[in-house]
C-alpha cells in the first residue's frame, strides 16, 4: 500500500550549499489523484476516512515501522482491500484507540503506535531494568562537570561556509548539472531497487529538474519556481500542495546552505552526536507547520554530515535521514558531496530502505535555459479495458 512516491518525492534533500535533489517519483504505480481523500482513492477505508492521499501513504509507512512489519502483515497481497486478516481488524481498533487517547492532548499526536510498539508487534508491558546502573560517585562527578560550551549558530554556519569554499565563491555559481547513478526505489514501499542514471539540473534562485532513467522507464520531478511536480512512468503529472509544497519551495533554494537562517524561523544548537563515527554539532531548525529539521555539522571539518527531516501525519511524524559524504571540489573552488544516502522510515528499523546517489560528473555555470524547468503537460490516463 505504501508507494515510493509518497515516501520520498516530498523529501527534498539539501545536498551541501548549492545542491537540492528531489527524491523520488513513484516508478511503477499510478499517481494518486490530486485533492482526493483515502476513501475516494482506495477501497474499504473505514477508520481513516477524510485523510488526504498524500498523508495516508506516509501513515501506512509509519505503522509498518512502528510494528516492524510490512504491508502483507495486515493486507492480502492479491487484494489489499479485503478484510481476511485479523491483524487488519486489530489495526483499525488500535487506530481508533490512539485517536481517542490523543483527544486528551488537544488532538495533537503525542501518543503514536511507536510509543508502545517500538518496532515490535507485541508491546513490552513489563518495566525493564537499566542496563547500566549509576553509582553515587558517578552522579557526584556528573554534577561537578562543567556545562558544555557549544559554538553559536553563526559560528557553525560560518565554519560550514568556509569549509565548502567560502560564501563568495559559492554565490558565483548560478547553475549546475549533475550526472549520477542511483539505486532507484520501486514497487510497494520502495523495496525493489533498480539501477538507474540520474540527471539533476539546477538554476538560481530556485529552479530544479530531476530526470531518472532506467532500462525500463523514465520518470522526472522538479520545482519550477512556483509548483512542485512529479511525472510518473505513464506520463501523468501530479502537484504537491500544503506542507509538501512549502518544503519543496524551501529546499529548491539554490543557496540553501547559505540561507539556512532565513529558511528556518529559529535555529538552535542542542548538543553533539555521532554521525557515521564522526562527532557532529546538532542544530535544530523550526519549520512552520511541520516537524523540526535537524542538521548535523562535523565538529572538525565543519561540513554538513546529515539532515533529518520529519513529515507530520495525524499518527506521528515519518523521519527521513539524508547523509552527505565524499565532499570534493566540483571545479569552481566549492566542495559538494559526491555521495548522498537517503533513508526513510524509523531509524534502526528493518524496514528502512536506503537509496544512494553517487555523483559522476558536475558541470557548473552551464546556464541551462529556464524553459527546461517548465512543468510538463500531463498525459491523459489510458482508458479502462472494455469487457469482452
């Protein structure tokens, strides 16, 4: 039930200071009609009626990650609308229960499936003993330790700008074409990777076009300065709206890394964490109407190592993690990551399916014509087969 398009297309990834890559169009399923609700698009929707389709599919993904299962745990593969499995009936009761509990919090999704399940079908109902017990000496020494002194937001962002080559050099670049390979997620939940070639076109201030080629299909998506769109394998074009459109617009900023302070309503340094065995400062950015983004900057080099985004749904937020690696000078004195890994779903979940972009070639200031970024016309849907 969970489509790759819903999982990833709306998660625009800022790939260093001047790269914005939109991931990922659904390759093998028809696009959902714009403005439709779940029950208008799918059969036998009972407890999630009124849910927009672009929210419904991420919710399904969230349920999977919370329980550590896949679609077939609740649904029959041959017909997902049928009620033959007891787990589906139980899931409806649990959804109603969570909705009722959250009425105590003004309808906010404070309690989610993950609150209890934590990646398991059966929640843990017995208190667990701590793995390591602290001693009085540990607590005394901790209380005496000085509070950590982290650099400010301006200091971290300034070091980042210098690490990639400096703001002046970065703003001299006004367009870019990137050629890369990618294991493109397809099929239900994006669990069938297909090797593909990716062409990424970007032009300041906020034009983006991504084209994905495989030996069986070509799909594309982009931002034309006003709308965020995706064209599937059948040529049908769909548009983002609401929070998804706002996120796409923000991430299409050609100089996003330099503009972080203006893109977020507030930025706060919250501490340090390990990212792929490297120490990183954690900066939290507040996004209006959505979950906060988390930015991880290498404490040594200053480079951006990771960006964690949240897509809100009524039953919690679905996280997407984007890691940046192998920074290189692309030719104009500005470093960009040549390896970008994107992982949707719950961190540590067996269901998390990563996709990796490996940059092969970068052409800067190639000045593609603005007409290249115009949203394509949607092809008419094929007529239904007539009964014989």
